[in-house]
C-alpha cells in the first residue's frame, strides 16, 4: 500500500552498509549498553537521564503516570523551568562565555551570542512581556524570521510559563489568524521582516491583516526591527521590541513550573482541513530533546559546533535549534536565509567559517545540492564535520550516499532520524559509532523507545513484512493532546489500534528487523519536508469563486519528495481554463495558506473519481499525476470517469 504510493520500493533492495569507524566508535558518547539499560528498566532509564541532563527545582516522585491514557504525565511532582535549564544554569556553571549562537544573517551581518548574553536577552524579553500582562498559562503567538530574537522570545515565554505558538513565517495572514484564534493568543511577537533570496521579505503586514480579520484575544504586538522597511504601527497595540525589551531589566527571577505545564502549542496539518494544535509540556519534552540531541548527534558541548538548518517555525527548530541544543549547552550556528544566496556554496561557506562539526538537515536540501553539483561543496573545507543528520522525509539511498561521500568525506556517520511534531523528539534513528548504518533506513527505535510495524489487525509483522508504524509504549516527549480537542486526539492517534499510537506512516521491517519508512498512509503530504494536508489545500481551492470541486494529491518528485498536484472542476460559468486561471488559483492557495502550499500543477477536469459513498479516490488521481497506468477503478461509482479525465487532459495538451 504505502510502498506503491511513494515510489520508494527500491529502498528494500539496498544492500550497502557502513559499520562505524573504530575511531568514531572510541569517541562516541553513546554505547551499545544504552540499549541494555533501557531494556532492563525503561522507566528507570528515563528517570536517570532526566536527572542527569536537566536541573530540577523539585525532584519528581513518579516517572510515568499512564492511568489517564492516552494522556501521559511524565516526571510527576517534579518542577523545573525550561528557560533556566537552557540558559541560566550554563552561566552558573561557569560557561557564560561559551557561544550559544553564531548568527549569520543572509546579507552577511553576524552576531555572536554567548550564554551570558542569552541570559540577559531572555530576561529582558521576559520582563517586557510580563509588563504587557503575560503570565503563566497565557498564549503568545510568534511569527518571526530566523533571527536570534525568535529564540529570545520563545525562551522568554518558557521562562514565564506562557505557552508559545510559533507560526512559520511562510504562512499567510489567514493561516496566522486561524492559529491565533484557536490558541486565543494574548500577545503576538513579530518582525518587520527577514531576508530571503537577497531581499527583505515582510512579516508585519501579514500580522496586520491577520488581526484585521478579528482576533479579540490579542492586546499587543511586539515588532523586532530587522529589515528597516517602513511599517504601519497601530497606536496603543503595536510596540517596537527595541523600545520595550531594550529598556527592560536584565534581571529576572524565574519560577519553576510543574513538569506537565504546557510549554508550547505547534499547529500541524492533519487529515482534515483544520490544523491541529499539538500540545507539548515541560519535563518530558525537555528530557527527550536533550537526551536525543546528545546521543543521536554524539554531542560534546565543549568542542562541537552544531548546525540545524531547519526553520524555528517547525518542530525541528523547536526541538533541535532551541530546546535540545540549549539544554545541552551547545554552541550552534543559526542562519537566516536561503542556501543559494548570494551563491550556491553559502551553506558550505558557513560550515567552513564556523567549523561546523554536526549538521542536521533535510533530504530535500541534500537532493537540491546534488542537483547543483559536487564541485560546489568541493570548494570549501568541510573537514570539521563529524556527524550528519537527516530528517523530515524518507531519504533515498543515493542522497544518503552522496551526503556521506561528498559532504562527509566518507568519514562521517549519517543518522536518518524519524519523528513527528507529535512525538516531540527523535524516536527512530541509528546511533553514530554504534549502529551499522544502512542508507535509506532509520533502522532502530532509540534506547527507551518502543516502535513496531503492524498489519491491518494491529499484529506485528514478521521481519521482511510491511504495514503501519506504531509506537507501543508512551515516551517522555509525546504530545499531551490537541489544543481544545481531546476527541480528535483520541480519534486520530489512538483509535486505529486501541492502546497503541498510530503514526500515520507506512513502514517495512527488513530481514534484520530494521525499520524502513515508506511515507504517509493518510491524506497528509510531505513536500520538501513540510507537512501539508490534501484536504486543507482542497478547501482553499474550492473557496475560489471559479472552482466547484477540487482533489489534491502528492505526486512523487525527485527533489521535493512529493509535489502538490490539484485536479479542479470549474463552476459552470467559468469558461477559461488557461495559464492565467492556473496562476490565479495557485496564488489563491498561497494567499489562503502560504507559498509552500501552492500546487505545482493544476489540472482542469470535468469529473473526479468517486466511490459510491462519494469519497474521492486519490490513488487513481495519483496514478495520473505520476504518469502511470491507472490502477483498479472498479469501486468507482462511474467507472468511465478515469477515461474521461485522461481524454480531457490529452486534448488540453
Ligand atoms: C512526518 C512528520 C520530524 C520533524 C520534521 C517533520 C515524515 C519525518 C522522517 C524520516 C521518513 C520521515 C513522516 C512523519 N518523516 N522524518 N527520517 N524518514 N519519514 O515533522 O511535519 O510533523 O512530519 O514526516 O511521514 O510522519 P512533521
């Protein structure tokens, strides 16, 4: 099933493998004994790591309370402050002069932020937000470019116990509005804009539009000046960051929060049109972020320079730019812009400049670099790199091999890390220096994590079999629910196979029992590692006056993994079907959701394939979108529809 949809079936014939080098194995933090420890006492294992990696203000009395399943409570009775753990304690331990963030702006401006600097900036922001009335439990929306103030703002919220809801800067005003409304945010933090592709890209006007559509909960907007472009500031509502934050005191006494205090909400696409507000809490989330960041990347905070190329607007940025690395006292690079600005070697120039030793990026970026050619990275000294990570979608073996060979100089382990917004942190991944790596496979659940592949009945498949990926035991950084929607939480993740977590991914176990991820089995697409819902784009399309019906599929794409392809039926009165209309519809989707959701192709058709119960058979449309022979259409209400669609498309060409 899943295999046929993703075009990744070749993965299973991959026979190359890469045992860890002796040298790496000697230096690796993680040892094979982690697996044994976790196996003999899973909860004791997590309790030990939590106490080892975090500073608890009040120790916890119980590791896991699962009595209210599927809502877990981890490290019950414990109290801690996430910002204190990410900042203050490193300063107290004498590491205040260690660089926390090497910021590299797209235009070439740089900032070096030590842990002491970070402490002052976070304290000032926390004081300023508190002056604006933000307290524990209040939600704060953050709509920002990739600049240090974004990290300051998130940590300031964490310090106050105010859950942040970061909305990716590429989302539209409408998408921002619906997220602000759902979370009932009190404060919005934004910037005039950021730099992308060599030019300022504005953000504040979208906030203005989002608030103009109605957002009664919002009392203030704090705006960082980044690009210096002219902005409209609404009197009494909008405040400049440099006015309110810079003048605030840099001393702030933080309060310890309950282990289960909500740390953030992050909206992600599901199978319906409405995004889900995934809720993460403090103690368990921070434990697993720090544990995975340390062990999966073999982090040595005193000597490594780490760089995660994700945007803070996604969960990868939350867990592996903000909470994991900073909890571990790491030194990291933060880059604002696009990889080809001002030239295609920008990323490798950054690796050389800062001596990056650990790089974490997405397969789509790797494939793009492959396309640009290996002579580009060859111009730079990449010898500082020692661990390479991949995340966001299945990595095809060729991209994996290229990554290890061209970027890693055949020295570096590559870790393919599987996880989701919902899991909060990495779940399935090889351990560098430990696992005999197989290109294209995320391989094994981390020590302390229980995953399996099951069939339609929920029974584990034997080695060599395929089915659905499930998580069979609760884990510390698991989502605690969907904001204001407990029913949807149970229904989405816990009803398919009672008592175990359904991830929505197809997977196979190879002959060694290693796990290979095969893509989503639901109506969720993965475009360049971004998660998009077919239904959400369909509703954006039908909200256009010229569209009567729409069906969206993710078609296999060599660079972006999947590409959005839309089939639309026009309203009776709309006669035009040419390029202008297609452009109009693509722009409409960008306006409704954001540029990332724009369909690559829009095909105007006269009918859509539906079952007798009226469900669109996307599988058949996917065949058309991927130029394949159309599969079994016998369950269609009208079996001639597919012929009609194909005829129509032929004549349109
Ligand atoms: C979906 C989650 C995890 C942070 C970024 C995406 C896919 C993610 C892998 C991987 C195969 C992967 C899955 C998953 N995915 N990592 N290493 N191999 N697939 O987070 O937006 O919540 O998307 O991304 O389909 O369910 P997300």
